[in-house]
C-alpha cells in the first residue's frame, strides 16, 4: 500500500507499507524532506514496523518520537505527518494528480444559486458523474452567507442588511458568517471525491485542501498559512475562511467533500459591521478588539486587480495538478435553479436556526 501526504508548509512524505496479521510490515518512508542524522530514517521505519494496523496517526507519531535519536532535526517533516501518510496508505487514499480536474468559472450568479450549485456539483462528484471540480464564483449581488448552524438573528442586523441591499442566504456547511460584495471578494469551491482526504482527520483535511492556495498566494508575494480550524492568515491578519460539507455517495457508498473558501480582496469594513452582528467572544478569540481589523484584504497585500489575482490562482492550480476548462451542464443548472427556489431562497431554510 502506498500513501502520500504533504506536510502543511513543509515537504512531501511518502510511505509504502504492507499489513500482515494485523500489524505493519516492510515500512518504507521517503520524501523530499530533510532529516538529520541519517540513521534517524531507520529509526522512523523501525518505530512503525510491527505497529498495530489500527493505530491512529497520533499513536504512530508517538512511536516515532520515542524512537528518534537524541538531537534529531526534522525540516519539512513531522512525526505526525509520517503517521498521516501511513493512515492514508492504509485507507488507500487517492492523490490530487490521480484525477482530471475541471474548472468552472462562469458569469455572475445570484447568492442562492451559488449555494445550490455547491450542493448539486458535489453530489454529482459523489455519484461519479462529474470529475473533481474547482469552481470560482462570481457574485451577482452583495450577500451575507451564514453557516448551516448559525442563528440568523444573532449573526445579521436585518435593518443594516436591508439598508445596504444585502441578501442573506444560508449554506450547507458549518462555520461563520461571511460578508461579500461583487468585485471585493474571491470565492471558490472544491468538490472532491472522499478518497482524496481518506486517512486525514477533519482538521487535517482543511490544511490539506488549503495547501495549493497557500502556494498560489506565495507566488503572489503573500506569505500565508493555515490557521486551525478554518482560517487562512498572514502577518497582516486573516484573509480567508473555509468551510466543509461531507456528502454520502449513492446507496451509502463513498461520497464527496465540498470545501469552499471566501477570500477578502477588498472590503467595506464600515458596511460590514453595520450588516453583521460580530460578538465580543468572536473578536476576543481572534486577538483583536475591532471587527475592522479582523480581515486584511488581498488588494492591499498584492497590489493587483482582482481578476489578476484569480487568474494567477487558477494558473497555480493548473501547474500543480492539471485543470481543464469546463462548464455547468444544463441538467446541473436546472437542478440548482430548482434548489435555489425551493430551498436556498426560502425563508424556512434561511431562518431554520432563527
């Protein structure tokens, strides 16, 4: 069995392993990481040899840490990263390059339709009728998107939203509220087979699916990192938030994961605080007293037009994994439009948590 895992902000770890009588055998760890002294690699392999095959990543990491020679230095590598690579091998996880990725980047669409498209396209990936897809959104109007489990009245000031013509919609994933305006926001979705994140914990899957965009931002001169659980941050502040939804496949079989990210290219901070109710608790756990300081726009950090940032991001993804231009099919659009009307545009769904 073969497993690969790129340590967030680090290097690729590759593990080949067999399972015999319920334990790991013939473990071989490799990768483009740096490790000193040389014999530390033998210690890693030896620590994993004979481990029960159901040991989780943390347990495997503990075995490695206990076996490493004194003074071992790891660069681009962590014991937990090795453990995750082992779990991915045992789960027979797939890799980004195993797929023919499709790009969808179409004209601006209403907020409720975007919510519906996420559900429809990810369900199509789960059913095997659509390849893994990167969809870049264009917004047809300003909106607040609240998480699946958030209280509508706690998150949104209805008078402020009405005054600024901001539509409120609820998405199918968890997480917090996002304020978006056309031209000021970069939003994208990844609809991927569940096998791509096999062997990863929920938290690790966020870092794994965000890794490509960290590289793309680095190419733009923005030093960014994943900040658990679902933020992308820089020295200047948060620039993006992610959310996920897992979907079961037909008949309860292997499904798909929706991972979507909203990035602030520019932001009207005064308008945002009039539309969103941002509580003291939320601000305190971000280490800031002002909502206006929580998000630092990409426009200032890159100096590039929004369209150029999006183009560079797409080019980065294509260079890493390949990416063919695609489109939403007529059938997918019809289903999404129906969902937008009956579900995502309905007061019942939007206020399902009052």
